[in-house]
């Protein structure tokens, strides 16, 4: 990945219809390589094929925005911990957008 691109973080909404797939894959110890059935169907693999670094996030299904935003912040911190840049691009859907907004405005995530 070129160093001039910030990582892309995909922040899901509240109704994670792919959670059953994730639980099944975890129970069967299957690799998380195919994203065709993921919440962001095929977006990660498409962006990666075009040279971007992309990360799925996983926050509480029914947590409050405060809880979900703090979980999102922790996952973003993990993503950037080994990088020179601390900035990321967030692509969010539905409640994921509220989580990201709360992180940026109220939890001081605007630097990322």
C-alpha cells in the first residue's frame, strides 16, 4: 500500500445481518477472507484490490452511542498504533455514522 493513503475504516450500523455468519465462522475456525456476505458486502475486497488498506470494525449490536463510539475509537487506535500517520478515513452506514460523529465531536477523535 502506498504510504500516502490513509487506512479506511468501515463502521457498521446497528442491524448487523452478517453477525450469524461471523459467529458460524468463529465456531468453525474458518478464515475471514471472503467478504461477500459481510455487512459491507464486497467493499473491503474491492478497495483492497485497488490498493487501499481497509478494516472492518465490530462494535456492540445494541450498545449506546457512547459505548459504540468508544469501541470504534479503540479499534481505530489499534489500526493506527503501528503507523506513522494517525489519520483514517471512516466509511459509515446508519448508526455507524452516529458512532463516528460522536467519536469525532465528543470523544476528541477529530485528529484522526
